[in-house]
């Protein structure tokens, strides 16, 4: 672990060029490795997430069988992914009971914690999105991908996963601190995820229709911009959340 | 005088509301029947709104591709008129405009076959025969909108006031994080609560108006989605506050959520619609007339801007009252 330092009280202190220096990559790497180690130790977490997705897709399969139009196919996929994201990311700060939080608090900068958690959540969501897509294609058929530009579509899926992670990480932290887990997270998160969801659904629909990169790149740019803004906000606000 | 802005707000609100409700619409032709004609003799019934057709001095004509044909106008009363004329053969455009004196109904009549143009006769409008002396200050009279154009001075300022109050709320949230003060937190929640009242008012006035103009209380429109998300975000903010017991922790969590949500809300309301290139059904969007073409001589603006300022000042006044009331409530509870 990195050297213990006094916890940050005023995140804005320091001159402008010190912003980059305040991103402590060594700490972040340590924290990400800690997350990986913890998840490897508790494999049931990942199994639970996967089972959730498989069950959701199977319910959809039973409900609609096959023969969905492209628009409905696309919408259904993103709705499944949205709920999977809420389910997967809600547990992201659940582990932090009093003792562990205090321990981390004395060791590292809170901003490293949120960045590490956001990064790990983004990786989780990308893996989960791609696995969901595989299960979805297997059960609901891939005839809607006939005209699709697969590169664009996969890129939209990956960007969507990263986007969910970046918006919901801070929300999950707030919900966990309020001591009211996944119920509160859904209430707080749904309205905030909507801008991203609209953009990413539109982008993936365009990818399914196989449009040119010049058309779709505006949406990709918008999603990346949204991700950057939410991550920056989380980076600024999280230290206040941690202070008690 | 310390509270001058309250008097200013009430004055502006009274002026804007009375003017918005009392100003008549400008005269216009609102209905023509039948809506399609063929060459040959035809009788066209014209319905005016706020018009003053006068027997013996009214001129009626058809206009197709810039060429006019006169008819004889038989005035029934101030708003009803029967135009008898010979529809010429060989019209260049499918759509023909009906004109009565200075008033025009563009594309009122449809004709099936096309020709190479018609002989033009010299006729109307010669002089302005509509009496505008009593109705000098009027609102534009546009199809679909008609009298509902008055809602501009109520519905839209309510949203402006709401955004303003949510802005106050977020500023106090930022100050809460800086100062850890429960006073700032109280101000923040008071502003959000009053803002939600304006959100509800905006939704109700909008829904009634939408029923009249679009035929449905709710449609899948960008602005409506934005309104729904705004309402959900601030209701969630209140739920979050309700689920934390410790006052200082509540202040901090709610402040963080408020700032995060407000930034995303601004993105959702002002950036995503442009990126998505989705047009709204609202006047002023997606080819629907707005200030720039409905209101050529700024008559709407003269009422609209005072209304915006008036509603915002009323909102701020309500916020200060609410803030003081909840402060007293807290002291009584203790």
C-alpha cells in the first residue's frame, strides 16, 4: 500500500497544474488489484451477476420467443443491460462496513478510491455487457445483426458499459452511505442514467442499421464526453462523501 | 425600501397575467369550406376569428401561383362570409390561397389537375377595410395555437422559475459541502421543494395545453422527457434525504447528489437533444413557429419577459418564506 497521508479536506487546494499530480496512479493500481483479489476470493459475486443476466435474458426469451424487430431487439437488450448494471454496481460499496472504510480512509486518498472503483466497475461492466450480448444472441437469435456494422455495435456496447459504470459508481457510494442499498440506488440512479441510455440506445440502433462512421461518431463523442464529465464530478465530490 | 423586489414581482405578475388574458387575438381567417375546388362556379364559406366583415365593402379573392381571381363576397355577419366565384381552369399550384381584404388563408383550397397558369384580374386588397382601431395591441393568431398562445405567458415562465430555483438549490448545496452548515442545507432543500411546486405547475399547464393543441395530455417529446426526469431527480433527492437520520450526514449526501444530478440534468436538457437531433413538438422547435416568425413585432415578448421575471421573483419569495418556516419548525422541534 502507498504511504499514509493526511486525508484530503480541501480538494481544490493547490495550483492548477497540481491536478494531475493528485491522481495517484500507484495507489489506484494497488486498489484495483485489491478489488480483483477480493473478487477472486468471493467468486459467488461474479456468479451471481452472470446468473442474473442469464435469468433476465431467459425470461425475455420465454416472453417474446423470437422474431423481434430491430428496434425492439435493441431496446430489450439495453433494458436487460441497464438492470444488470444496477444489480452489479449496487454491491460496489456494500463491502465498506465501518471497519474497512476507516482502514482505507487512514491509508489512501479518497479520490484514488473512487477512481479505482470506477475503473474496476467499468471493466466489470464491459465484461458483463459482452457476456450478456453473447447470451442474448444465443437465445434471441442474431438475425437482427444482418445489416449491422459489428465494429460499431461492439463499440457502442463497450462504451455503454463504461458509461453505466461511470454514472452509477458515485450513486452506489451515496446509496451505500445512506445505508439503504439497491432500492435507493434504483431511485437515485434511474433519472441520472437516462441521458446516457438515450444516447447509447440511439447509437447502437444506428450501428444495427449499419450507418457510416461519420454519422455515428457524434454519438460516440457525446457518450465519451458524458463519461468524462461524470468521472470528473465523482472525483471532485467523493472526498466529501467519505468525510465523517 | 428593503422589499422592493417583492412589489416589483407582484406588479410584473399582475401586469403580465392580466395582459396575457385580456389581449385579443389579431383577426384571421380560421376555416374555409369546402377545402377542395374544381374549375367552374363555386361557393366558399369563410369563417373569420375576431374579424369585422362589413357588408358592401369587403373584397374576396383566390390566389394561385401569384395570380388572383376575384369573387363576390356576401357578408353574413362580422365573422361569416360567403364567397361566390368562378374557379378558373389551369391553376399552376395544387394549393390556392383564399384572401378577404387584408387577411389571407394560405393554401386553403386544393385543386386536383394542374395547368399552365390563370388570367389574373385586378382586385383586392385595395385599402385596409378591417377596423383595427379598437384592437391595436393583439397577439398573433396562428392555426393550431389560436387562443392557447396565451399559455406562453404562464407555462414557460414557470419552467424558467423552476430552473432558477433548482439553481439556487445547487448553489446552496455547494456551500453546504464547503461549510458543513445545516443552514445552507435547509436553504438548499427549501429551494428544491419550491422548485418542485413550479415543476408540478408547469406540468399541469403544459398537459392542458397539449390536450388542446396536440390532442394528448402526454407525448414522447424531448422537453416532456426532460420535465419528467427533472421531477424524478428532485423527488429522488427528497427520498434520499428521508432515508438518512443523521442531520450532518444527510446534508452532505444530499448536497453531493444535488450537484451531481444538476450537472447531468443540464446536459440532458440542453446538450443531449441537440446531439440526438430530435426535434420537439413545441412551438419554436422542429419547424414550428416560435418568437422569430410568430411574433414579428415583439408583441408576445413585451408580455413574456415581464412574466418570466415576475414568476422568478415570486419563486424566490416563496423560497425565502419556506426557508424561514422550516427554520422555525426546526426550532420548535428542538
